DNA sequence: GTCTATAAATTGATAGAC
DNA sequence: GTCTATCAATTTATAGAC
C-alpha cells in the first residue's frame, strides 16, 4: 500500500514520526490529526484552514506548524494515519475471493459509521483530480492499488467459476470501485435514504454467484 | 428540472437575464460563463478565483461582478447554463425505458468528449456535500431529480418485464447514478484506462435484459 | 513546545471616474 | 460597461521571546 509520505517528502524512516519528537508529544500530534481530519472532511483541503484546526485542538497556528511543517504535510499525515487504520480491511482481502467480498461489504458498513472518513476521501478524491493538487499523486496511486486488489480478488473468484457469465475481473474491479465511490456521494448528500453496504452487496450479487 | 437560480436568489423572471442587460452584453456574459466553467472545473468553486476568471476572459474583476453580482451568483449562472444545454439528454428520457437506457449511454459518451463539464460536476458535487456550500441545495435537488427520472425509466422497463430477477426500479436508479458518478472520478484520475460509456453499458446490461 | 507578533500574498467586493 | 484604486478579511508561514 502506498504511504502518504510522498505527498510532502520524506520523514524519519524508522519511527514514521518527524525527527526529534518523542512519545510525549505524540498525544498532541494525535489530537491535531483528529481535528485536521474533521476540518479537511468538510469542504476539502483548500477550504480547510490551519486556523480552524488550531481552534478545534486548542492550540495556535504556529503550534500546528511546529508538529507538521506545512499544511500539505499535515494532509499527508492525516491520510497516512487513515491508511494505517484502514489496512486491516484492505491488506488482508486478496487471499480468498469470497472473504474479500465480505470484507468490502464490511468496509462499506464501517464507513457508514464514520461519516468523517467518508467525507474526507470523497471530497479529497474529487478535489485531487486536479493534477496540481498536493494529494493528486496519492489518489492516483491509491486507485491503482485498490483496483489491483479487487482485480486479484475477482480473479480468484473467476478461477473458481464464481463469476457470472460475461463478467471479467477487470470490469468487476472498475465497476465495484465506481459503485463504492458513487454510493458515498449520494449518501453524503442524503444519508437517510441510502444504505451503502446493502446496495454494494446487491451489486456484488449481480457480479458473482456467491452468497453475500 | 430545478433551475440553478435558487443558489443565489431570484433574477428577471421573463428573460432569465439580470435586469437591465440587453442582447449586446450577452456575448460578454457568455464569454465570462465559458471562462468560469473552466476555472470552477479545475479545483472546484472555493479554489477558483474571480481574478482567474477575469484574466481568462480579458476583463477586470469588477467587470465580472457587474454582470454577476457575486461569485456565488456566477456559479449559479454556470450551472443554469449547463442545465439548459444538458436538458436534451435528461428531459426526454422518461417516456420509453429502452430509449432512456440508450440516452444514458449517449450522455456518458458525450461527457467523455467534454472533460471540463465532467470535472465541474464531479468536483462540485463532492465539494457541495458540505451543507454550507452555496451549491449544496442545488445538488441535493439535482440528485433527487436524476434519481426520480431513472426510477421512472426503470419502472417502465419493469412493467414490460425487462428487468432481471431481483432488480427493483429503486435499486436500479440508485446504483446506476452511483455507477455514473464513480466512473467519472476514476476517469478523471486516469483517462486512458477507462471507457465510461462502455462500462455504464455493461452495468445496464446486468440490470436489464434489453440489448444496449 | 507554545506563544505573540508579523510578514506576504490572495481573496471577494465596493467606490467612483470615465 | 469597464476601468483604477482600494478595502477588509483571510490565508500560510516565519521570527523570536518565553
């Protein structure tokens, strides 16, 4: 899985922390990242301000920039942290195709319980379609990775004869990724009338013959 | 179809133009709207500046604000103009379900030929999931309208026995809208490896039994 | 590690001349 | 209808005291 470090340059290789910081300040860094996720989640990266982040965490703007050298590096750290946390859903799926399908539905259900994360990725991925966006390369790599992981899963199902006629692993991967993204946009605009996990499950049932 | 006027308040009811302007300045207004679409398309509404719009059209910022009283009203005018232009694809679909399906594929193919429009709606719809966004209500209404139009089309197919077993008009409408949106995000991030119209066609073939 | 103070740039919008 | 000049607000980031 590609880390978010490439967005804003290298950091301390061993700890993943900025050089010179110790365990004591990790709590502060964590609080800043929590606040930054909220701020970037509603309105995206450009609309979110360091002032808003500082206000929520009860610090000054220079204090934020002391822990994360710039706004773009703060965004990189937020994404990196989410990657670590979400890897339990993503990294373990490719082994067995059937487990992978259940993992995708579980991911959709988990996402529905964390609106902030959905807002973050939904807003940022659209904002980052602009090549000049600091997270553009990150999202290009992320989509390549996700599409490849799904391709492997659907290939596993294809080898076991569990794909419906006319469904190829490549098409299944693209369409499933598109379905998850599109459902998120609709869900964010009207969270009452849409069950992301249930609609994703129905989609996967039309691609495969397994019981989901 | 809901107009974009509600974003920034009422305008002259008869002409759709700002009060007091005449045919002569319509060319200028059109040029401004063309430039504004480009600017808002890459990066969204908040990241786009009036200065950039003015620069592209060869006018000063106050000249822009003379024709459109504020930045949010400029955005409303851009969306209103696209609504007018895209209505040929949307407004005429509900009559016959089969024609509607072909219309959706044609719309996807048309969108692929106008990257700027895809960027505009893709970026804005994600940005506008924030309730405070000036175009939030517009996009909520837009999705309700699109979902309803598709529901009518799929209901027509259902009545003629053209939906596959287990597919309801409601689910088909939600999933098709999600598919179109999700494909656009992937396409914007990597335009070479994805054919939006072809993937949408495959999706519709798994929902219905008609030849598309 | 956190602060105040401030720089330097950009923003949307207004006033008023022509 | 378009301009110059300007305002007031906001932004990221830095300098330096504590």
